[in-house]
C-alpha cells in the first residue's frame, strides 16, 4: 500500500498536531511532578502551548504574523512557567517558514529579536539559559534561517526551470503549427492565384484549368487538416511513450514535392541512404525540407528546385536548391515572418546540427543542413 504524505493545508495541520504531541510529551511533567507553581499558572501555560501549536496551522498563510505570535507567546511561557517544555520547537518551525516563503531578511530580523529577548532575560537574572545556551540558540536560529532561504532558492530555480520548459514546449508547438499550416496555406495562396489568372485569361479554356487548380487546392487543404489532426493527437498524449513523429516520415518527402509541383514549381526530389535516424531527427529533416520548399514557392520566383536528402548512418544531410532570384527573406536571419530560416536553423541547432542558407554557387538559393545522430541501420 502506498502512503501519501499530506499536502497543502492538510500538511500544515498535520505538522501542527505533531508539534503539539512533541511539546505535550516534553511538558507533561507539569501535571505530575512536585508542584513548583500554582495550578492556575500551569493552566495558562497549557493554554499558551495550545495557542502556539494551533497557530502553526496558519504558518504558510500568514508566516510573519505566526512567527511573531509564536515568539511573543513562547517568551511569555518560559518567563511564567517553571516547567520548561520544548515549546521553542514551534517558534523555530515558524521562523523557518518565513525564510522559506522568500523573506530571509524578515526571518533574520525576527531571529535577532528572539536573541535580544532571551539575552535580556538572561541579563535580568533568569537562570533558564546561560551565555553558552544563548550562543547555541543563536546558532540554531541562524541555521534555520539559512536553511529556509536555501529551500526558497531551490524552489525558485525549479519554478524557473519549469517555466523555461513550458516556454520551449510552446515554441516547439508554434514551430509545428507554422510548418504544418504555413506550408499548406502558402500553397493554397499560390494555387488560388494561378486559378484566378487562368480563369480570367480565357474563360472557355480557363474553366477546365481552373478546375484542376481548385482540385489541387482542395487536396492541399485536406492534407493540411490531416497533418494538423495528427499533430494535435500527438500533443494530447501524455507520458514519455507518446510518439513525437510518424515513423519514417522522410519517406513522405515526395508528397512535399508533389504539392510544390501543384503550385507550378518543377521539383526533383531524391531521398537516399541506408541510415535509420531517430524519429525526432526525421521530423526535423522533414520540416526543414517543407519550410525550404515553402520559401521557394513564396519568395524565390523560381521555376525548378532540387531536394536531396542523404540518410547516412551518422547524420542526415539536407540540401534544397532553386534557380530563382534569391529569397526576399534571405537578408534577415529569421525570415519575414520570424519563423522561416530562423526556425529551420533553430531546429538544426536543437539536435546539435547546423544549417546554412544563402545564395547558391550557381545562382539561385541554397539551404543546406546536417543533423547528426547516433548510428543506426535499417
């Protein structure tokens, strides 16, 4: 059977009850030991014990107020009662909570106040604590404040790491949406513009050619919805076993070429090599090819494009070239939308690879990427 430790308010109440039990066990002598004080004083002492331990249940809601209350009440208890129980435990816990809540300076100030009050009592002739005991108490309180501050710092770092992970996940989802939706919408825009030009140029002949373009638009839209549903299905899955990409996604590079051809671009695609890269590498390579072809269709004013993907045992190499006049976004690292070339480069770097984008040696534009991975064979 798995025992779950209580959390939140339940945990605070449980800790308060545990402290009350410990203080009760240490203070029980006041009920059976030879009388050194009136029963009325003993009753007030037990009332103070109940009040201090009960206040611990609110220590996370009002940490400073609870710490000050436990300090004053504990001092009154030790001054009044001759049966010194371990009520100091409650104050130490309350002081730790103040530091853990991110207020170490306030906790240190309360600790100094406690030392001052105890020191004043010692100087006034209270024999409950001597100089050595006062020094030890100061060490305990300093350690408690330091421990609470370290706990707060560790929790803050954990929250920052969680926020960074959430931000990275949002960026990853944004890249996926950009690659899936942006690619298809770009093709739809080009195809619909071509259909409109054909229909306007020659109504009698354009009706047939426009019908072909509209059919291509419909196919592109259907494919966009299919990929979007597949991606959302992956995002809905929890756990480490959730798939990150379809198996052998690079085998679908030909589909990317077909879509670009439907937009009027002559594409030659070649995927070769015996390697079997991990799913995340295949997905990144596929998205790089997809984004590169989208940029060619949108910006290059090219008539032909060549896509070469080499699945070597230790790395996947991608090269996309065209015969256009250069991309309108080539001068900026992130492209016009901020998610084009920059997004491709970010994908490559995330896997320890590299990506170059710029004018090709024979003119046009070239995108070349290398994505390393552990060697695996098909």
